[in-house]
């Protein structure tokens, strides 16, 4: 079994003062558990961005981690002066000047590779630039494994967190790549206290159809799990989204499964599905999210430049939880 600061939490339904259903493991819970327990340092690439500075401020205020901010020193300090003057000369924040965002990405990743920091965080630069640095053969964080994006959602009116993979990294993963994507997501789930996560390979239908490759691969992944080729979780699929997350929908279809209606991890068949699901949960369902790039030597906080400071903070907490699990 995997133990960490947020392990042994149970999924339960509780109501707050507003009568809203809450569950015991939320992104806020993960954040509170890592706060004041972490001695980890985060290297931020291209930190000259207000939402990133806000996330750094909130993390420092909660004693979540220390930071090395790589970027234009003048711009970063000016953002400090205008919005968060307490960060100027703060003992938990070091600013390293770089001449370009490419140099910022390279130095941030190298600082983790050399052990000066433990987590890489993407600031105000493109995903392709930070990934180029992460995948650098000499100074990067390659392991030979597939890198994949894992998002943890708190969805209103849903009584447990949902992990979605992969919404940002792998376009049309093969069966072999899906095995590693599942393992990455399972590792993240273990780090936040889900000891035996239930994985639902998502498809349009819940039956195997040779004309629909996603259903065939879902069935293969299920069998591989049953034969011990994929460990640390329970897999059952194919499952349509409603059957994966709604127990009544599963019952109406006559599906008998350990996973149906209570999935912890949704494995999507391709990036378009994952990306649409990810953004639908945020913009339509108003879900809160934290996300991490898993599979490298160290967690990478790979948020969008459009993400809020809150999402960046939750992603930091998730990355710290994963780093603690791997240490």
C-alpha cells in the first residue's frame, strides 16, 4: 500500500453549512496537507506573469514550498512591487535573471536535474518550450517512460475527486502508451490517498465493437489488469462516461463491475476527448482543477497560461504530493 500525507482518507458525503455536499478528499485538503510539511523547492520557468506570481504568493503564505523564479528580473520585481511587495527579498523566493524564455526553461529544468529544485513549473511561455527542455537528452528529465497529463477535478455535486488523463500531451496513444498513461495516473492517485484507484477506459459505448478501436483497447487493458500486467488499480472497460461515473446509469444498462458508476480515473481514448472533457468540467460544471505532467524524473506543473492562480496553486500542491510520494 502507498502511504503519504493525505493517505487513509475516505470518500464520504458530508454537508457544509450551506447544505452543499462535500467529500473528505478535495484539492483544498491536498493543499492543506502539504502546507508546512514540504521542504521542496519549485523552479518556475518564465515567472514574469501575474497569475504565476499570485500562485507563488499564496504558496509562500501557506509555507507550501520555496521557489526559484527564472525570468526577466526587472519585470518580476516590478510585479512584486505592484501586486505582492512582501515577496521582495523574501527568504523563500529567489529570482534568477534570464535573457529569454528559452533560457528560463532550460535553467529551470536543469536546476531540478541537478538537485537544486524538486519540481518544474511552467510560467509565461509555451508548452512546447518547457517540454523541449524537459525532454533534453543531456540536461532534461527523461526517464524513457511516456509523459502524460493528469488532472484532478473537484466537481460540484459530485462526491469524490475525478482524475482525467490525458488532456494535453498524447494525441492518439497506442495500447502500450495507454498502459503507461494509466500507470502515471495511478501513481498520482496513490499520492493523494486513493490506494486502489478504479480506472475506466472511456469510449462511446460500453460494449466491444471491432469498428471502434477504443472499445477493443479498453477490453485489452481490462484483461491486462486482471492478469497482473497493470498493477495498483482496478480497470474495467469499455465504459461510456455516464456508466463510468453514475451508478444508476450503470444499473440501467445491467453493468456489473467494480468500476462502473464509481470510477476514480477516466482514461480518454484521444487528446480531443480529454481536452473537451477537461474544459467542459471547468467552464460548464465550474469544477476546480489541479494538474501535473507525470512520467518524468520530477513532476512538472504544466498549467495553461489562461489558468487562474487558484488552479496553479492546486497544481503545485498536487505536484508536491507526487514528489513526496516518489521520494
